[in-house]
């Protein structure tokens, strides 16, 4: 069967690999219909993804169809359309035992630590499949991306009506914005990129979009909140300067949620942190219940994903077009690969 293998940075090649064996107990065999491309894939292609080893079949944002199930599988049936929770967890560590498989101490993310979905078929634990009777394969392939924002918002436990700020309106920030809005929050967006801010204004109805290239974010946030400042601030930039500066933005008694990450240290002024009794939260991946919540929200039409997909390619064309997706000037919000 067809597969695309990232042999080394910059070298994505088509290959013919063996079809998977029949699914074992608790496993399912699926056909991959759609693969969403995200920052992780692009960083891996560019050789910037920490802990990434080559060769690797990338792709972790998948819309799949169940072809066969092994013994003991009862959550999905042949023909079901599913989103994939691509986080393979150990089931034994302290995080797994406490219902947090998203931050398992021995996590293996499909497409990063183990082979992912850029192939026609694969076998995976059936428990990692989340079915929907009505979503399209495009929508199912967006569920994992949405999970990042859904989980960050769940971590923050937002109250309806509270004012939150989201720093960074890239694909991850957009997912945070969507779920913060769905939770009933008033959302202020900050970014350095005017076209991203325009997208938030035009497509997400964000009235308060601050261009941090031209405006002073602290003064703007103060003005927009009547001096209170936002009670939750999400940093989705993965930018060290932004993350350090973000400590200045939450209200007294507020929380700061780091959704993005970068390989290094973040420092902050302790008296500022203490004075405001800030809660600092990490947010990693998403939990199974986040996947179910997202599918319900998209099914109910409360999360609209239709404007997200900016680029499309057929599977066979991916090696040729992928380099263009890594360039910011291409303006990729979400590229979607179709296998069928
Ligand atoms: Zn992703
Ligand atoms: Zn674990």
C-alpha cells in the first residue's frame, strides 16, 4: 500500500509498504481518508521538532473509516467514520492512573514518536477512535487540532461572561478562541500579524483584536477591560518573549495558560506573580473526553471549521507541494490531504 515517509528533514518520499496485519484484541484496522497538516509536521519536515527521529511516517490529524475490528472491540463497528486520538499512552503511570493519558509519562504520539497516518491503512487501539454519525472526513481530521484548544479551555475552567485574552492567532490560537467563545467568554485576541487578526474579526466575530506590532498590549488590555485586565490569558505562540511578557497580562487572581511551547526556559518576576496570586497552567494534547466534547460541539454546529482549510492536496501530490506549506508567505492555516 501507499505511504509517505519523512526520511530526513526536507525529504518526504512516496513508498510502497506492507499492508497491516489483521487487528488483534482491542485493535481496529482503519482506512485513512483525510490527513490534516499541522505545525508539528512542518517542524519535523524542517528538522526543528525536538525529540523527533527519522525515518517517520508523519500525520496525526486523521479522518478514518473502520475496516475491521479485533476481538473485544465494542466502541466502533465496521464502516464507522472516526476521529483519531493519536496519543498512545502506557496505562500504568501516575498520569494515566489519574485519567490524564494526554500527559502520560511515556506518551508516544502517532506521527511523532511512532508512525502516523500518511498511509492508506493502519492498525491502532480501538479505544483511540471517536466515531461520529454525521461529521465529514474533513471535519473528523480537524478534531485533533481542535482538541488542543478545547483542552486548554477546559484546563482554564472558564465562567460564562469572563474576559479572556488569547495571544497568538495561528492555528492553535484559533482553536482556543473557538472554545473560549463556545464557553461564553468575551475574547480579546493579540497577534503580530494583521491578516490573522483580520481573520478573527471577519470570521470569528472578535471585536477586540490587538496588533502588538503597532499598539501597546498592556495599555490596550487595560482599556478594553476597564482596568481589570483579563482573568484568563492563553499564550498560543510558543514564543519565549511572548510567554515571558504574558505574565504581565492576567488580572489579580487570574490564570495564565501556556498552550504553545518552545525548547527553553521561561523566567518571570516572582513578586508580580505572587502579588496577583496567578495560577500558571500547562496544557498538553487533549483527553478522550475532550475529543467527545469536540465532536458533539461540531455536530451541533457550535464550532464552525469550514473556513479553516486553506490548502488541499491529493496524497500523491504531497511530496511536491509540502515544501510550499512550510513557507509562511503561503498563508497556510490548515492544509488537508485527501487519500480518497
Ligand atoms: Zn496537530
Ligand atoms: Zn502513562
